[in-house]
């Protein structure tokens, strides 16, 4: 069927815009994306580096460079999925919008925004698909996905297929024509797809085939069936662009790698749950840390582990409102303890801790990497490091943001009183191992951080506290770690007391000010990390041959945050040439859109849940310190 002869959205396809000119330049630089890989096109998940992410501060969607929306949880990050083709092509549900002919494609974000454009160009046609999710306005918010097709040259035939698979493809649904739209009804959720071209129903899918010529457009809108239909889509797109650009304009960072830092900031904002201020570790679940392996976890939650990194990065870039909101979220969570009085490790975006883990056997997983898991059993674990991370976040916020309140201080004193009796316990560690609790060095160090930051806050504010007990505990932790933590010639810090192997997490020790960046033990840790954990600019958490000891087994990729932690450690130690080389080498593993995965595989491919907040947080911290060090000629 033919497309409309006039533009659907007035004012958006007139004279060539800055965005079009910018896209033309990007097309010369970005790699082409053709078919999805071996086998039937569309039935094998794309490489992760060929996905972009869009969102509305409530949830997020992954859109492939072939025009297929392959992941969306609705209405929140941690809600069940509606589209999960990335975990099960042909099973998990998708929203495909692409040319009938197989055309090479490229993706970009419109400048300073999270509005995604996928460009198709080949013999006979040149076209773009623009994807975005409108941001919340006054009143209740219901997520929506807006997809606009525009042909810029020639003539292009299109095929659209929206085939949801509700509740991780476990719930049946029916697709019903309703006026010019199609409504998908399932027991718990109903969605409506409206379009500017006629839609048909095939089984449980809404389909359309249409042809557009140069200057013609079509649009598709997917939203809750009970929500008012969106109008003036052109203004919605312009308003979405204004929001992202206005938000990014608050960024105060002016140093090197500014565009890279800006993209990291935009990604972190995209992973923010606006109603509570929570930031998810990633918007996906079960994307594997090794293709075909079983290290597949659900990251759609907020970890206390990331708290201090988040607060530092947001405040350092000038985003104080986001830092305040996140600290408020974690302060509220700090009042919620486990039955034994310990802190929880992670929380849902709304604040709950009910995150039972289950395996979904009907989904084959990303590129046959089983099992697919939803929920995360690590929420029941015992991790001492969270106390240091939480107290460091509160300390930073108290120092650079809002003074700590009396209610929060009461909670802090209660936590530290509990920690006085438990800091010598073994725990599951920052990596949430499932092979038994141990005396992890970083966990002990973060106990030191907790007592140290409590003392600092009390001194800064003149707050009542058992400072002698806290100081004694802080000093005892320090003495124990310095005596039992180092291993081998030179005294590099080991993964846990009595171990021989290293741990990339110990690169954090100078970052949290436990040791000076040029302390001999820390210099030994840097050198041994370069020797035993690093491969070029990539750094492993621990060696793959030691992975069996973590109770999971199987291989995993190099861990990108460790690369940035190592670069920052080298910069702080004054080894600027090494730091810059390693940092810029790690940047080459960003996707063409500037997004970072959690890990990198042996062929340089992105692995793990994507995009990964911790990777972007580590990048920001390393960029800030390395830029400062390069500017001063001395370590930051």
C-alpha cells in the first residue's frame, strides 16, 4: 500500500537540518550493519554493539541497527518484558520496522540527546527511522514508544510487524482491530498500536506493508491501551529533544573527552527511575558475560554497591538534583534492613526488596546463552562492602550537597553500631560470589571507609557519635588489612586473606583513600594487575581460571569498569602516559553510539547487560581525574 503523499508530521522534513548534516558526516565514519548474522535474518540477535537504547525515565527499550525493537519492559525497568527477542528471537516478541530490501544501516543519536536515528541507505533509497520515548509531563505518566519513518531520497518499501510477547513470553494475548489501531490484550496488560498507515492483524501481531517516496513519512505509536492517544507528534519529538539538550546543558565538565563524558551522562540519566531517583545497573536481564555461558543475571535493579560512584559522578558533572534524588532513595533504603540487621544489597526501582530469582526455560537466551533469569538471588546475600559505599555516598552528599538530616544520622549511627560487631565476619564480596563467604580484602576496606566517613561527618557537623569506638574500629580494620591483605613479593593486595590471586576490585583502594596512590603496596598492586589481569587496555576482575572458585564456573569477559579504575589509579600514581594510553584504549570498546557494556569478549565484542551504568560511572571518574592530572602535570 502507498504511503501518504504529504508529510505526516509538519515541519520536520523541510530544509536539511543540522541533524541531517551531522548524520551525513556520521555515515562516513560509522560501520554498516547488514543482516543479523548467520542463519535467517531477524532470527539471530544482533551483536550488542549494534543496539541503541531509548527511554523515558521509567523504562527503556533496545532498538537494533536493523530497525527491530528487541527489548522493552513495561511500564517500568523491572516490570515483565513486552518485547524480548534479544533473549529469544521468534519467541520473545519484537517490533520490527525496516525496509523490505536488505539495506545497510547505521545509527546515531541526534546531538546531545537520547533520540535515536537508524539510517538505511542503498540502491534506490535513503531513509531514516527515528525512535524516542516522550518524557513525563504534568500529571500521571504512561510510557509510549514513538517510531517515525522518513524517506529522504528515492522510494523505499517497508515492512512493520509489532508482535508483543507479554510477561517474558509467558502470557497469551489477542490482537484486535480497534478503529485505525490494533489493541493487544493480555491478562495483566493491554497495549495499543496506532499508525498513519493501515494496519492488519496476523495471528497475535499487527502488520503493515507500505511504500514511501522522498519527502513522505509514516509514524507508529505504542502505548498503554487505556492512555489518551498522543497528538502533535512533531512537537513531542521537539519537546523530547529540548528536554535532553536542556538537561545536558547543566553539565559543568569542560575537560578532555567531553563528548564521551556527555554520552555517559546521558546514559546514566536514561537509566534513572524518575519517581524515586533510583538508577538501575542496566535495563536488561540475562545478557551473557560469555557467549554460550551461564553467567547471565538480572541487572534491572539498584545496587548500593554503585552508590558512591553515582553520587560522585553526578555531582562532579553538575547534576545536583539527580544526586540529591539518588541519595534520598538510598537513605530511605538504609532504614530497611535484613532480618539479621544487615543492609540489603539491592532494591527494586520502587524500593522493594522482593527480587526472587527464577529461570525461564522457554527462552533460549541471547545467542543460546542459557539460562535466562529474572530476579536476582544476590539480594539475599551478605555483603559488607555496601556499608562503605553507602556511607561514602552520604558523606559526599553532606560535603558537597545537602547537610545530613537528624533522621539519617540516627540511621547512620545504628548501622555503624551494627558494623562494630560484624566487620570481622566473612561475606560474599562485591562480586556476589556463590562459592562461599570469605574475608575479601575490598569488603574489609569498605568497612574502614564506613567508619572513616562516619567520623568525618560527625566532625564536620558536630554531631553526637561514639567517636572513640568508631575510631578504634577504623584503626583495627586498617591494621588488619595492611597485615593480612598483601601477598607475594612487593605486597600487592590479594583478593581475600590467604589468597594468591589478585582482584580488580582492589584498584578502588586509593580511590576511596584507604591507601595513597603511591603507597608501595598500591604500586605493587598496579604492576601485578598489569601483569596478571590486563590484556592490553582490558582488565579482568580475576583470572578466568580462578572463576570456578566463585561458585558459578565458566568463563567471562574482561570487566570494563576495572579498565577505567586501573587508568585512574595510574593517573593518581603519576603514571600519566600509561594511564592515558590505557584509558583511550578502553574507550575503543564503546559502541558506535558511545555506549558501554559490562564486559568485553575475546573478539572485542560487547558482553553482559547493556548499557552498563557502572562502566559509564567508572569512565566519568577516570576522565575527570586523568584530565585534571594532565592539566596540572601531576596526579589528581
